[in-house]
């Protein structure tokens, strides 16, 4: 980008995520920014008979149970499609036909995470895979129009879910 010149980058923390501090010049001004390096992720709008399959789970950072689309990190060596297949099996116990919907940065002000969102149709029930230690997922099916209303009313508070459901609703 014109007017941007990287100066330095220092790793502050490495674990399940990484944190780095970048210094760069932006239009002649010196800027320091802390950046969360996060794996890219996938989200799935699973649709069957006019209903979407959502999940509820406790999210510690928000201190509440949230209603969300099935989603998760892309593991090392996986393609986004492979991750979507795995997450759909683990979280909701379905397989199906996957089509890309959109991709977007979840929090580009401080995170590198790019989410790839797929629409899953022709769903087939399969054995649900093992959940991660921090997951207590419950499956919740609802009509698409009801889910969209919950997005617009603020009842669904998860940004990836709001964006994915509204984008899917507009793509029909």
C-alpha cells in the first residue's frame, strides 16, 4: 500500500495464538500496533428444509452462552474446505455439499484471522465427532427467517453468525 513502510516486528508471545508488536510508517507518521496472529478459520451455514443448524456454546470472553453457526480454526495442513467438513462433523454431526459463500477478516484492527464461510446443503446425519475440551455445544435448528430476525434484533450477538446468516439470506 502506498504510504506504508514496515519498520520492525517483535514477537511478544507464542502459544495457541501469537502476539506481536509492529512498528511502521503510515504517511510519514510512526505507528506501533499490537497484532494477534490467529489461524484462519471456517464457518458453515448448514441449511436443510428452510432451517439452519446453529449451535449454542458458552464463550468465556463474553461470559455468556452464544448462538452461532458451526465454526472453527483451520488446522495446520488443512484446506478451508477440509476444515469445514471436519468442523461440521464435530460440532453438529452432519456432512453435505459445501459451497463457498464469502470470506472476511473477523477483527482486522488487531487480528490476522481470515474466516472462510461455506453453505452446506444436502445434509446427511453422521456420527458426531469429539468436541474440544472447551466446547459444550448444543445443536439448535431454526427457520432461516427467525434466525435473521434474531440477528437484526441483536439477540444473536456473534458477529460471524450475523454476517454469515445475513449474507446467505441475501444470496438466495
